[in-house]
């Protein structure tokens, strides 16, 4: 069974249409900022989008954590998409690598109130760190706490490349997380203001015209009444991963 699944996966990759000569689109919004909605928007307008499962299946975020970017870029799967949302495209400073590696690309960043964002982070995994604990701590500047637990708690056994949710996101860390979030958005905005304003789209998630504006930025015709809000969550219905 395992062998047949592997053969099927290889067959599917071989038959993916390689996106040659098309300008790439990277959604670099941090998690919990409508990345899934962006992916749905692009897909519904005829653009082939790499989603969260594509990243997981190809271990792209793991390769990012090793600094092995070329393995990502040279993979058949990566070459088979025009647009990319979710991990690892929003990881710290990765947009700089993407810009220089694919200089004609478009970059999309949605943001929202940082308190709303933090509340969404807490709701996502019942107050636990999202996804892989090591990578979460690396992104949100909690590695000292991570290593302290690793050295002192026998039951603390993080994994290398799977979802383990081993630590908590506590209310007392609200300001710390908000700082990381706000710094990322500010730095990304300033970076593109220096290198290429025309390749960067910045918009609030609260903007009622956001999809029309994104369509104009990308040269896509969008219906005036178009709207998408994927994976909406609340305190009593936690089913989302990205918004």
C-alpha cells in the first residue's frame, strides 16, 4: 500500500502543469490573517495556488527551517504553481529571499488589529502553540523558553517536522506576540517601499473593498459583490487554520 501511494504521488507530480513564464504571487501575510481566503480568491479566479497541504506534503516549511531554500524552489511541486499561500512564505525574512529569487513576483500582505490577531492565535489550538513547537518558538522569539524546557523537562519531547502543540500561548505574552506581529508587518512594508512599491499589496482585512483592490493589483476582474471569508472561527467553533 505504501509503495502504491508513493507511485501515485510521483505520477501526480509528473503530470502537474509547470507554470512557465507566469509571474508568481506570494501571500506573505502572517498566519491568522486571511491566508486561506487569499488562496480561495486566487483559485476561484483561475490561478493555480499552492495551499497548506501542498507545503506539508513537500516538507517546504521544514526545508525553510534548515535554510534549504533551493530544495523548495527546485521541486516539481513548487514549479507547478503560480501562487502560494500559508507556510513557509510568511516566515521571517523569507519574503526578501523570494523577492530576489523571483524578482518579477507580486506580494500580498493583509493585516488586522494586533489584539484581534492575538485572540485568533489563542483560539486556534485551544491556547497552545500553533503547529510545530520549535518553529513556532523560532518565529515568535521564544527559543530560550523552548530550550529551557528541553533541558529541564523529561516529558518535553518536541518533534522535528510535525504538529505537536507542546507549549502555551498565555495572556501574559500578549504584548510580546503583538510586538513580533507588528514588527513583521512594518518591516515587510518598509522593505518593499525601498525595493519595489508596485510589486507589493498591503491591505486591512477590515477593508470592505479588499478583494476588488486585490483584483486590480493583480489585473483580475472581480465582481463588485464578490466576497470570501474562509475558515472563519469563533470561541465556540474552532475549525480554522489560517484566518
